[in-house]
């Protein structure tokens, strides 16, 4: 029974060391990378989307964030009209 417990603990230690060496970081810092993404509102359809997924367009010298290229084109036509 002691041998099984020792083998299990050795395996766990191996996995922890392998994970640390593979990532170059400690296992604790891996959880710190989870960040909350900023939400931005599409000026045309008024939906909220994560900033990392938004399409950034500069129209008339101002930056806007859109959910799709279709909304960007429609907004651009609306601004020009």
C-alpha cells in the first residue's frame, strides 16, 4: 500500500515539474493570466462585444469598434449621408 502512495506522489511531482519547465512559469502565475476583457459597444447595432474580438476602424479621424465589417460599412455610409 505504501508503494502505491509513493508512486502516486512521485507521479504528481513529475507532472508539476514538467508543467513548470514546459511553460517557464510557476503553476500559480498561470491562473493570473485570466483577465476580464473590456466590452465595447458597436455604434451601429448597439451590441456589446469583447474588445479583443472587435473590428477597429478609423472613420473621419475617430476610432470605432464594430462587431462585424458589415456594421462598419453601414455605419460609414450613415455617417457620410
